[in-house]
C-alpha cells in the first residue's frame, strides 16, 4: 500500500514552494531551513513574515552599505546650525510673540500629537513597553499617563480636541492597547486616540547579507527606526485622519522623556512665526561625545549626523572662541507641518536608511545552533530637515526639557532616579516662581492636570505657601 500525504501536508508543501519562489531570487532560501520542524501556526507566522519583507530593498541596502562611509566628508563640511538660542537678543521673535501665535493655532484646533512608543523597557530591567514604566516621583504615574495628561490639560486650556497618534511596534502593540483600555485612555476621548504600528526590518549577516533567524520560525527583525513613522502614519490611515480633522501641525515626541512641554507655546510659536515646515529642539552638548544626534548645517541645509556616525575628531572640533563647533544635540522633539509630511509620502528617498552594525543572537541554519552574529540593522531616522524648504532649530534648557529614561539603576545618567530628580527640580522651580517657599531638595510633583506650566501654577498656589515635606499637587 502506498503512503499518501494528507491535505495538510500538501498545503504545507505548496506554501513552502511559494515561499521559495519569493526567496530564491534573493538568496534567502535558508529562512526555510527549519520548515519541516515547525507546526502549522509557526509556518503561517513565518510565511507572513517573509511576505511582508521587501527583499529587493534589503539587497539594495546591503549592497550600498559602503556608501555610508562618506560621513567623514560630510562632517568636515558641517557648520553650526542657525538657531533660536536661549536668551539670545538676536532671535528674530520674542517668547511673547511666540506665545501669542501659538495660542491662535491651538485655539483653532490646528495641532495634533505624535507619540512614539515602540520601545521595550529591557535596559531598565522592565519587561513591558517603556511607556508603562512608573516614573512619577511621588504619584508613580507612568510615562504614558504623564504625556496623555499634558494633552488632556492642553485641550481643556484651549477648549479644543487635540488628537493623539500613538505609534507602537510589533513587540509593544498589544500590551499598549490593553493598558490604555484598562485605564480609560487617562481621560483622552476614544475618538481622539489613534494607535498605529511601525514597520520592521530584518537584521542581516554582515558578511553575507542573509537575513537572520532569531528562532527556527521567527526572523530576527527590529522596528525600522523612528523614521518609520512617516510610512506607518500613511499606511495606517492616521495621516488621512489628520487631514480630515484639519490638523495643520503635529507635535512629535518620544515616550521616554517626561519633561517634554507638549504643545508648548514658545516652541510651537517659533515654528509658526518662522513659517517652518520642520522644527526641532536641541540642547547644547555638555560633552563632544554625548550620545545624541548632532544637528548641523551642510551646504545650506540642516541635517542630523548620528553620534554613532560622527568621527571623534569632528565631534571635538572647536570654534575660535573655544566653543564646540558641533554643539546642537537633538532631543527628538519636533513640530512638523502636516502638508509637508503628505508631500514626502511615497518618496523613497525622503528618509534614507541608516546602517547600524550590532551583535545579534541568531539560529545558524547550517550548524543548527544559536550563536552571536555580526549583523547589520537598517533603521530610518526621522531626519526630515534636509527635505524641508524651511526648517528651524530651537535650543532648550536640558535641565528643564530633557530627561530621557534609558538605563537601569547604577548607571551614571538617564536612570529612573536621575529622571525623577529632574522632574522634582522643575516642580520646585515652578513653585518658587509662584512665590512659594520650598525647602531644599524636598520631593515635589505637579500633575499636568493641576498646572501645565509655571504660569498655570502661579494662579493656584498662594505666595508664601510653605512646602517642607514631599508634596503632590494633583487635580
């Protein structure tokens, strides 16, 4: 009696043949090395991963990887960017002018917010989306709650709706959606909450360009960088929603920085008064080798050179007065014109890929074991500045505006402890500006729903109020 294959086996063989037809022209057939060991669900998952990858793009990027070595030439031509500097008399507009112009736009409902939240809290020892990390010095509020309460408070201040476009990653999406649902979106109306997922790119072997497997049925992939925001906004329908609402400007931030002044009047106002298509906040670098993107001007255009690409000798270059030549560190806070984003959608070159060389733990299809590989990851950074017809740079005070949560306890900086210390220091500063007497370094926290800024607080705290013990100012 002959042996007959089942319908399921025939379907699996047919699926494998179809996938090989996709992979063979690109030399990626090894991704099916473990096919026969996978169950039906694992096979379907692997097939979906393969079908979602543009292997022609991967091959082009790998073959052009050497072209990124021209950063040294770019850095040699890099000049400091023209910028709105802190307290500079030569700035073209005053903060008061900026406040007035921003209030017009905010009151007309012309702003929305993009919050990028695709990262896991792995480096923090926190096995959840980073936005779920409890960072409030006294309240224990999460990063997500603090950001959303700022949006809710701004919407109340101006009597408008300010929609939030929240970008997740495949690793954080489901848990993030469930978290917001469980907490009623922290007061944000459902119709003003749009969640979309950024894309991924496979890691490839640095020597061969072959995509890596992190498990027999799972391709080693990672989010395609914050620059993936543009494609994801369009493909998810978020950009269409922005246009239907009449949103003209988008305030962009990353989830790890609780000090961001979301829809802050000075920054938004400068953006509008300068008729800018893309505006970015920077801090003055404290060290030439600070791990931030470097905003520079090259051949009359603003652009970012990532710290990982900037040669040390270029980073250490000084001006005649002793100041750093490449001084402006990006903190990934932007205001972008919605029409500008629409113009760039569909332009393959709008956001060039950055190549990062990293070690990736992967399954070797030949040795059939798990081992580290020298790998290449492809990421898009949201460096839209070179494409903007008009772009501006606005300096902010690092202590008041930039406290990224990145590291586990024990690191020198960017830990929960250092972030909370900055949050409390800013709260004490606001209280003292309002005329309160605040003891030393007493822990203080101010809910965005109680006061969005120092001006708000001044109307709610009586001059002479004494704060001598840990105090939370909530709604």
